[in-house]
C-alpha cells in the first residue's frame, strides 16, 4: 500500500473504551454475527461517538467479540460514550456487554479502508480493566477515575472497589461507575471470589506467612547482627574463598592479568551448585597471603581458602595456587602451572575442578562440560578480555567502565565467536546506558546486539543470560522478561552473588518484596563483605518498606567493613530523617567533613536544612552540587532532584527570581527542544519536569506531566510510589486538597511511598497543615507510647 493512503498515528496518550459481548463464545456463528452488528449500531448511535468521529479524533478497532474505541480529547469522552451505550442496553436482555476504560500511550497505522494496526499500553490496560467485570459493568482504571474526580458531575458515580490481579501478575486498581439507571452496582464476581477465598484461607495463610516471615527475618537478623565473624561450627564444609592473586610479573602493568585469572576461577566455581563460593567483592580487600587465615575464614564464612600468584613473561605464564583449610591452617593441595598464553584458560578449568574434587563436591554433567569449555582459540582476544576484567573489577568509575568496555570490544573484534566477551561487553554497556553515559557508543541497539550474540554463540552461558536480563531490565524496562532471564542465569551460576542481587532488583520492581528479601539474603551470604550490597539492602529494601531499625542494622554492618564511608553515614542520617528523628540525623551529619564533595551527602544535608525550614542554608548546600551542572549536558537523577529542591527552597526563602531561573533551567535541561520526547527511563524525569512547571505556576502542564509519570511507571513498584508522591505535592500546591489526601493515603500503604518525617516536616505539605484529614494522617504516624 502506498504511503498516501495510510494515516500514521503518532505515539500519544489516548483514552480507550474497550467493550466485549459477555457469553459470546457460547453463541452460534449466526448469533455472534447478529450480536456484533447490533452492538455496532448501538455504538454508532452514541452522540459522543458521533462527535468524536466528526472531529476526526476517533479510532474504532474491531476485536471479534467487541471493539476498542480510541478517543484523544479527554477521559470524559470514552466515559460519556460508555454511559450512552449503557443507557441503550438497559432493557436489552439479548445483548450483555461489559466495558473498561483506561488512559495510556497508543500508536499505529490506519489505512483508507479503516483497517487498523493500532496498539499500545493504553489499549492493553483498558482490556485488562474490562476483563475484571461482568455484564453491565463500566469499570475505570485508577488513573481515569482520578481524572474524572476533578469534575463534579462524575464524582457521585465513582465507586472504588479495590485491586485485581490481571495478566502477568500485574495488579490494577479499579473503580466501578454506576448510577440508578446505568452500570452494574454489584461487586464483580472475580473480586467476590477472591474475597471469599481469602476468608476461607485467612488463618492458614496467616500461619504459613508468619512462619515464612519468621524464617526470613531470623536469617536476616542473624546475618545483620552476627558481626564480622562466624563460629567455626556454623561454616559450611563445602565452601571456598579465592583471595586476590599476587602479581609477580616484572611488568607491574600486568596486574590486571592476575585479577582476570582470579575472576575466571571464581566464575567457574560459581557454576558448581554443590559449593558455596564467596564473591570477589568480599575478598578483594584481603592480602594475597594473609597471616591469620582462621579469622579470614570466619569473616567470610568459609572452610577453605585458595591463595595464588601469577607471573607473566612475554607469552609464558606461571600460576601458583594452594588450597588451605582455614579452620586448621593446613594445606590441602598445591600446584604450579606453566602454560603458553594461548592455553592459560586450562589452568582456570583445572584449578576449579580440583577444588571441587578436594571438597568432595558433586558435579553434574553440564557443570563438568561448562568448566572445560574453551572460551576462545585466539590468545590476543583472551588477553584483551582479561584486561577488561582487571579494569572493571580493579577500579570503580565511569571512565574505568568505559575502558573495560573498550577492552571487551577489542576481544570480540579479534574473535567474533568469543561468547563470554560479548556477554561482558553487553553487561557493562547496559550499565553505562542506564546511567546515561555516552549513549551513542553504549546504545540500546549495541547492548541488545552483544547480548543476543552471546546467547546465539553459547545458549547455556550463564553470563549470556545475565546480559539478556540486564538488557531487558535496564534498557527495555521489561521486568517479567528480565526476571525470566536472571532465573536462567541462576540455573547456570547458582553461587553468583551478582545474579541473586540482580534478581532482588527486578523483584522489587515487580512488587515481589519477600522474594527480593530472600535473594538479597542469599547475595549477602555469598558476598558478606560487600559494602555497597549492605547499603543496597538498607536503602532499596528495608528503607522502602519503612523497616527503619533493620535498615540501620544493615548500614552498621557496612560500617564495620568501611568505618569512615561518608555515603553510609549520610544514608544513616537519611533514614533518621525519614523517621522524623531530625536530631539524630543532625548528629550523623555533624560527624562528616563540612567541605565534603560527596553528591549524596550534599543532598542529605540539603534535606536536613529544608526540613528545619532553614531555606537559605539549604540553597547554599545544594548549590555545591548544582553549580557543576552545565547547560546542554545530560543530568542525572541526583542532579535534577537537587535542582528541584533548590528551586523550591529559593522560593520559600523569598527569592522568586532565583527560583524562576532554576525552574526554567530544569525545563531546558529535560526538554531542550519543543519536540523532545520523554521516555520512561531510570531517571523518572517527567515528575521533575512536572515540579518545574508547578514552580512556574503552570498548573495544567504540571498536573499533566505528573499524572503521565504515574502512568509511565504503573508497572514499576519502585518508581510508581515516588511518581504519586510528586503528584500529591503538586495537588497540595494548587490546593486540590481532596486529591492530595487520597494520593497520600494510598502512598502510606505501599513500599517506597511517603514517610513520617516527610509528612511532619516537609514544606511541600504546608498548604495542607490545617486540613483535619491531614492532621489525622500525621497523628496516626506518631510513635506509640509503650503500654
């Protein structure tokens, strides 16, 4: 078909009415045809349908047993159309129809014959909402209901009926629209069944849930509070830690080579399910040959330790290793390997296999095959790969990650069949993309290409599945797909702390908090000395769930490992702020250097001054971070957060011109051109854009962007609560107190939502402070006196 007979539908937010005929599949073919024609005629007679069609802003999509109607003006259009159709069907016993309405992104193509190829989340979610109902129901998604609640005419007919679980484990909050003469006032049968089932199994679920929770909590409390050592009796016999290999080469620049050899041995060991293997992050701070092996074994929770050294001269490599029983300080096995560079990989395979043999670990056939796999035939490619590992794991900065990516790229250029190098390249490029670093080189297409090549070359490669998961998680934000890929990686790398940590990340996004906790626990067991892992457990799990004492305990574990870490101490202050314990937060911040340039610490200090209503001080503090942001450069999440708070603190300090300039700067940074497309990414920038518009008193744009941010992240259990919180702040600013109270009430019920300290002290809620409903919410959060 030529281009001139097609109409391209740009990606935009639409308002979708989805209808289907209840009991359609039980009808005869003739009856099906007749019912569809009858429904079509009723729809065509709808006044709202005719108005939208005449304006050229309506798309009708036949679905076999019904249709989807796509409107573009406002959510009132599909709602009014549904009401008119409902009136027409009121006395029609033959035709039983249910309807669902949702607002969301839609795009596609319509040709002159009105054949359609239109799709998008807006249509999919409208169908899911409709699927929750029975005959006569007009169901609305929460977002549509919130929009309609702004209009007085609709409020009496909106009845919230709770949440349903639909396809892929997604939960949708549903509102039933009905009056005396239209709609179905009965609770949908699906929800009735769920509530009845819950009543029957309530006590059994409660008992099982308490047992499971008790086990998880007990395990975590043991790990959190066990300190830096464990008793010898508690240590698993089939357990090993590989300490950093000593570089004995004359050329000290070959240090990366020793790091790479150690890492490859660890990776091979991690594929053995019958072993417990400690991650390199926990071993990297130890000496190659520590004096007190017993203490090291207790700190790492292992019974055996592998020490080693690497010496390289031209194309010759010597690797010395010795396996030691840490409990008795006795040597179990030692060997020296002299190899040509092209055969160095065989050393790693032999060492891993021998360790498994010495510890009586049972290896499966696939595990034996994987450990013997030769990754490449080209020595130069393997050397580039080891150099990448050494750089990636020896330094921690954006520039070092880019250097490592270049080394992996060199490896696959030298050997295009080098599967694990493709996987490592994809992994590190996905991380760089996720953090908006050189997206031209580290593009979505480049990440996908490398991940796909790794799996195509070696379908059972654990690192390949890890790369597939990272692509789906970091690039596509396809969390169910990422979870599947990470589970596949775990099958092949059962002892990888990184895989368990990645599983926890994606499970949080899906709202599977208990599963995330279990995987965090497993990661901590395999990587007990990883400071950043403990910080992640504190901030991304316990703090989100408002389990503040456990969050502080996790940070205390991190401080045992790194006592002067500014970021961890700042994180403790942040938790005290969330609890509303500002005095303790101030004490933590007072322990840190006043001239520190740590970006996170600056933000936490800014929050403290803002909560204390010291707005000029807050501006001065935040400017330490924001003054380095240059026009035209990409902004990180922490950058734009600092700018938003700076702008509002300038306003509250009585500096409207400065505030106006800051808000204009934010808009220019996030939307550099009028046609700039904002896509849901890791930064959640649409909420910040909404706050900038609110700062400029542009209510319409502020609310539109804030509501769209909630829609953008409706399948992300981590970002959605934050998007809703920003929306509530805007609603409070523009004195829409009813909506703000509704949003806040929900925000308190979900992980990652509003916190007690924020409600008590944040100036954003000052407009609400005299509202008795808000006062009641704040009072309910006050610490209870012990009985």
